[in-house]
């Protein structure tokens, strides 16, 4: 048998095959697939759920926890695989909720084997480092056989992201996935070398990254919003033909370096953040203040927004050295600002009405 997975198209769907097995149309399978071994020679196995619909359609992969401490995406992938009704599924879902099993078990971002980053190791290679061998077995068996993909991430420890898409918008199918996912913000770019989305797209499997929240926790609001995005993508590509594509109300695509910036601390100290993820700040607004342990007035450093924009990512750990990132700010067009302000006003009115009813 080949070392690579595939989808055998027979006109009525097709079997999904991987090195060691197959899943026929109308069947589902929960697999623990070996990708490496521990120091004791025990297998390192990743969980994979394959749902093969009775009807023909695209093969879609959903992946999470390439970084072992990024948990939100795990719950998104699990719920799609096990809680959704796929009786009318057109196509195949390949669900990989935990790709970095060693990191997940240790609750660490990287593989606890010389601190290798699995999400800089794709597409991998046999005969190479441990990380690249793992990446190769995941990639050839469960990524390359697919038509499109969605890879879920969170911010690293100590920071948090609003839900947004990262995508190479120069690729028409990638752009189609990104637009269908129903996020307010898309950050354009092909991504660093070795990342799953970049290497999968380069291998003919258009893929986007979803950033959502922070490491080490489930955040239900973000998980639910991501599930809406997955349902919208599956509707767009005909996997659930009776479902509708969801429009988020407003959207901005950030595709110029001048429209986004990481604001970094110029002083060390304790941070008092004035704005959270997803909030609008105006040019000159104080984003945060940095103080010393005595909160001496003359030593307080106020950090101001260099332009009007949206806080996409923000510091959660309230201590910094000079040069540490404080927040990720992206600029917005005038039309987007108008739509965003309208949304804020509607939310404020809804809160006021709710308080009156109470």
C-alpha cells in the first residue's frame, strides 16, 4: 500500500484511503494514527476522525493543536466531527483535533523534543528530524488527499486574538474559503515557510488559518463563532447544500504592511490595558499605561494609538520588558469604520433595552 492517503473518486463519492486503511462512502471512522515513537519505543498516535458522506463532494480537512497548548480549535474540530448531523454530507471531512500530541500532553506550544515547532515543519520529510517525520506522515496521509483545509490556532501564552482569518488572498480558492468563513477581519499573506496553510496551499490544497483567543483554555463564545464559520464554508463548497453562507455584517481585508502593526513597549514595567481584543481605538487614544511597582506619576508611560484601528491581538500577561508586544492594531477603511460604529451603536441600544426590561 502507498504511504500516502487519497480519495478514490468513483462518481458516487469515493473511499478515503490512508496508509493502513480506508473509509468508504457513508461510513465514519475514529483512528489513532501512529506518527512517531517515544523514548520507550511506544507509539505516538494522533486522533483522526474521517466522516465520508454518501454523496460526492469536496474533501475538507479541519486541523487544530499544531501547537500543543492551543485548545480552542480542538473543541471546534471535535464538535464538527461528533456533534453535527452529517447524514446529508456531500464529500468527506478529515478531522484532526490534536496534531501535536506530545505538546498537548505536556501542555506546551512546541514538540518537547528539542523544542521543534511542528507548524514550521510541513510538508515534512522522511529521514529528516523528528518534527519533519511527524509532519510528513500527517501531511501525506491526511492533508494532501484533501481539496481545501481550515487550520485552527490561538495566540501564544500571555496574549489573546480576536477571531480572524489569515489567508493568501492571491489564491482564488483560498480567498473563497476566507470570505466564506464569516470573520470580520482577514489578514492577507501566504504565511511563513513550513506552516501548514502555506505548504498545503502550495501542494494544491487551498488552506486558511483561523486565529481565535488565547492558549490553555476553551473560550465558548469564540468556539461558537468558529463553528458558524465552518458551517458557512461547508455551505459555500456544497458539503451541506441546504445550508446558507453566513455574512458577518462587515469585513475588512488587511493586505498592506502599513495597515497593521505590533505596538511594542518602550519601557519595562506593569501594564494597565485600556482596550481589549476586538475594540476600536482612535488615533491618540491611550491603549495602555506602563508603570513601575510604586505607580509613581512621573514614571507612568502612556502608549497611544498611532492611527485609528481595530485591536486584533492584545497582551494578557500584564508585565513587559522593553520591546515586548502590547497589541496588534490594524487600520480600517472609512466604510468599515462606519459599519463598525453602526454595529457598536446597535449593541449599545440592545444592552439599554435589556436593562430597561429588567
